[in-house]
C-alpha cells in the first residue's frame, strides 16, 4: 500500500511537470545528450559512493566494528541498489544494518552507526549549501538566499545543540525527550575528539560536492550551460527534499524541486527536467553493482 501511494505521487508529479514543458523537445534533448560527458558523470557518482562508504567505515571503526573498506563499499552499494531500484519496504539503511547483524554485530550498535552516518552526511550537505550561498551571495535573489542560510544554520545549530543535551539531566526523566538525552551521551562518547567529527563532516562535504559535479556534467551533456556556483546553491536543497520518502526513489519530487529552483535564475525548464531525468537514470545505473553484491551475499548464506 505504501509503495502504491508513492507511485501515485510520482505519477502525479510528472503529470504536472509535463504540463509546463515541451514533451517532444524533452525527448529531443535526451536523445542528443553526449555519451562521453554522461560517462564522466557516472565516474563522479561512483566515486561519491566509494567516498561515502569510506566515511561510514570510519564511523563504524569508532564503534569498534572491524571490517575492511571493501565490505563497507559492497554493503553501501547494496543499500543504494535497494533505494534506487527495488520497490521494497526494506530501505538501503535497513540493508546495511542487516549486513552488519549477519556479521554478528549488535543490531542496536549497527543501527546507531548507520544513523550517525546519515546525520553526518546531512550536516555535510548543509555546510556545503551554507558556504556556497555565503561565498556566492547574489547568485539567487535575496529572499531565496536568506531562506537557505536560515535553514542551513538552523540544521547545523540543532546538531550542535544535540551535543549539549547530555548536560541537561532532567531530560532523561521525560519519556519523549529521553531519546535525545541518550543520543547526546552516545554522540559525545563517539566524538570525544571533535577533530574526528570535523573530518567526517569534511568528507561528507566532499561526497555532496561530487554529487553536484555529477549534475553539472549531466547539464553539459545536454548543452545546458549554467554556472557551477548556481549548482552549488541550487542542488543541495533538492537533495534535502528527496530525503522525504513520499515518492519512488525521489522521482517526481526531485524533478519538481529541480525545475522550481532553477527557474529562479531563468533556466530553461525543459533542459532542467531532462538533466534531472538523466540524473535519476544515472543513479539507477550506478547502483547496479549492488545487485551483484546482493546476489553474491545470498549465495554465501
């Protein structure tokens, strides 16, 4: 039922998008895209996955999970495959947790490690978006730039505050807030040295920078020439919106957000939609190694 609702939302989003673009022109743009540039974009995407898997490995090492980098890369690809290709109730994060549990690790610790990996990745996205907006202030209008600064600062401040909730002891006696108190304690133990946290956030910034480069390369593949600074500001909010699991693998939501934000700088709607569709297809292609690792793991269990 959940997947049916997501499918309906995805179809409805594309229906409305196709009302505002020239469908024949869209097909023409996609058919004329440059394969060589798309291949470069694919390399950027694969590199992004490898770096993200390495960040996850560093986090799990702090939790005394002793596995090789290759293990985390394979598990990360499997998770990406489930997120992008399989319409399953088991998400990519659940796949990673199950992988660790099969290795004999505690499920709660595995969940915590994956959760921290997600949060650190999100903070990296907010930091990248904040820095790009401040450095290239004026690329978008004042209202949009101010909104981005407000949202990113709010998210980063909330994460920072989480480290200090450990000191507010009465929170542990309040059922609703007890979770945040316990999470604060665990985060402070995990990141007893803030240098480790800064390193992980910096890696996350690099992961998302590679993702922005993917879209920038795809834009060039369809002769859609917009400044890189525009991508640095416009793309992270799109990624934030696609985190909300209300459509199939972000389809529809991603395209709608992409078209809406790039319209603010007068970009061609049809080319923006073509770029976003190419990106969605590229995500599927780049996740295919996960199918191999998934089948391989099934054969060995």
